C-alpha cells in the first residue's frame, strides 16, 4: 500500500524544539497580546498552548477527552446544585470553583483520555480554549491567553 505524504499542522515535539515542519494551517491558530505571541494546537486528541519566541515554551496541554469530561461533570454538578437550592439564585464563584476543582481532581477522569477527539467535536478551538481557561481559573491559576487576540496564521513564519 502506498500512502501519500500529507502536510499537517504540528507543534514541536518536546525534544524537537525549533524544528517545525511546514503546515497547511489545519490545526494551528495564533493568538497575540501586547507582550507575547501564542500558538494553539490541536493534534492527536490534545490541546496545547505554546509561547513563541527564541525558545518554544509549552504553557498548557490537556487531552480533549479529559477536558470534555471535566467540563461535562462540572456543568452537570453546577446545574444539580442550583436545582437543589431552597431558593432560586446563582451560585457564588467560590461554590462553582469548588465544583470544578472536585471534578478536575477526580481520579476516574484519567480514563476519559482519547485520541479520537478533535476541537471541532467540542465546538471549535475557541470553545476548547474557553473550557481550558475556565478549568485553570477555577483551580486558581492564571490563563496565559486571557487577553490575547486571534491573528491570521502565516505558514511561512
């Protein structure tokens, strides 16, 4: 069997920094803010965020199956918590954060890892970034792409 070589968008492997191949821009998006340039990649079921510069720096990486499962569990628990309240009200941010932390620390979530997920199956890469940002915020960590703007990806760069 003969397979054609297909160019795909990739991020550098952990040991191959600085050796990006040409891409057709299918799976990589760039974000910029006033101080840094970020690259978002969705490849083989993982969402990763890299800071570009003289040295590539991986800021965040998560399996999309795990991210989807944490988000699903957290949203279900938030909804159930709202319904169980004696009076109708919005949950406080601390209550929501505690639910997200509990869902993220659940050891069963590790079995949700999947290579079949893609950003489009979860609502697109922006939705994936929103869910990942929510996960980071609810764990008390900073979100590197919070103020970044989308820029067109230049394959020649």
